[in-house]
């Protein structure tokens, strides 16, 4: 991916055309699940925040399994093209 910056073992970000891609390694065995949170919850809002950004800007999120272990990489691709942004 042109403009892609790889971080060894940590989060990575890059861009290609009008897309911004961010990846975060997750070495746990479960899959990410969006949860209902309350105002008092101190964690569990990650996927909710990503979905909100996708709704506003266009894009997608997903998970890619690691080939050498139980972990995975969670990613989000956001459109930087203002014509893809939500109007409502």
C-alpha cells in the first residue's frame, strides 16, 4: 500500500488514494464483539467508535487471522474522500 507505515508488533497506519487504513494486532484468541456500554464503563467502546467513524466517513472494518498463532489483526479503512461522508 503506498504511504503504508509498518509498525513492528504494534499498531500501524497508512494511506492509499483516498483511504486511511489503521491496523492493531490482537494476540487474544476471541473475536472482537461490539458491546452495549454504559456511561460508567471504562472500556469496551472501541468497535462502537470505529462504527461511528465509518458511518460518518464511509469505510469498513474487519479482522484478519494471523497465520502463525491464535491472534489476529483488527483493521479499519476510512474514506478520506468527502463525497463518501454520511449526510445524516
